[in-house]
């Protein structure tokens, strides 16, 4: 683990690695269960959009896998809801077109960049959206993200953020590492810390985070995709508590936690929980 990670990692301490399965034990297909939540928060309108595909269709799940996407239209720009809906539609088409005989990570990246270019042309650069998307197929996870929405994995007693958020805070963290006295709080309190440095709908999307190889999933793993209306206000301990429940109950607890914060500027919030058993 590098110095940057030791200073600024957001996840809980890693849990003890699970015991490996006996060599003669045949791997089995994981059972996937999913649920979702969404709320408007203190905003005047809902600018988040999401989709969950094949979660309740065992045949389609076995043939194509589960796909989930959350997009958060950017407040302060035009047509936040329209561009987040357009991005979700584009990601669904990208999922349907995936060729498992080819390079799936490359297809996801190229498809995401093409989608962003199309939305830039459609909205003229006046609107943008974050995006996090995952595909679970044959007991493995592929993911891709742009912006400051989040993808978390609960494994054992740890919660780990898989993606890096695209905000100016990363630049500020890098600047802190060059200082004689490193101060995390100084970076996080900067007025531009939460400014996005990448989003879907930007001209010539380049800053994309993704898995470069499939991540093997284990029984008991739980995945959470969410907009920053959840990831930006709940602690790793709170996320762990919700992700330790069944998906329906976990989503209900996430919503309760968000509401109990009662923040005066609470953003729209959207989440999808996927449990593997």
C-alpha cells in the first residue's frame, strides 16, 4: 500500500482473508439478490437515474449476467435529469452489445467514451452526469466509473471503495504530499475539493476509472453502487451496517440513515445493493 493510500484511504481496515475452498470442491454459480433506493433529498427535482437488468430473470442472468448503473445529473447545469436518463439508456445498450469473446474492459471504456461524446453533441457541453456501472457474470465483476459516484464492495467485515472519484480533491491530496507538514483536512476543506474533473458529457472524455480484469466474487460479498448523496455523507461503518443486511433491508437502512442526517443541503440519493450468496 502506498503513502497516498495510507494517508487518505476511505475504507475500513481489511478483514482476515477467507479460507480457500478445498481443491476438489467444484465452484458453483453465485445466487444474486438485488434491491434499490432513491430519494430527492432537499433538491427541487430528481436528477439521478438508475437501471438494474436481469436481477429477477434467472435465464437471462445465467446467459448475460446482471447489469446495474447509477447516473447523477450535475446540479447547476442544464437538463440534469435528461442527461442522466440518456446516459442510463446508453449504458443499457452498451451492456446488451457486450461481446464476451472480446476484451470486455476495452468495450466498456470505448463504449463509455462514445456515449459521452454523443451526449456532448446532444447537449452541447451544457450538461453532464456522473456514472457508475457494474456487470456481474460467471461469478466475476467488471466495473467502470466517471465522476464522483461510488462503487463499494463489502467483503467479510471490511467495506472497500473500488473506484477513484474524479474530483479536484485528488490534485489537492497530491499537493499535500509535497508539503513539509501533510494535512488531510486542509485538502478536504478547500473550496474546490468537490469540483468534478471528469463526467459523462464532457468534451473528449479521458479520465475514466475501471477494472482491467474481472474481479472474482465470493459468497457473502455485497456490492453497492450509489450517487454522492449516499457516499458523500455516510461513513464506512454506516455503509458496513447496511451492507450486512439483506438487500431490501439494507436499502431501507441506507435511506433511514440519510434521512436521519437531515442535512440542509442533502442531494438526491440513489443506491443499488447486490448481494452474492
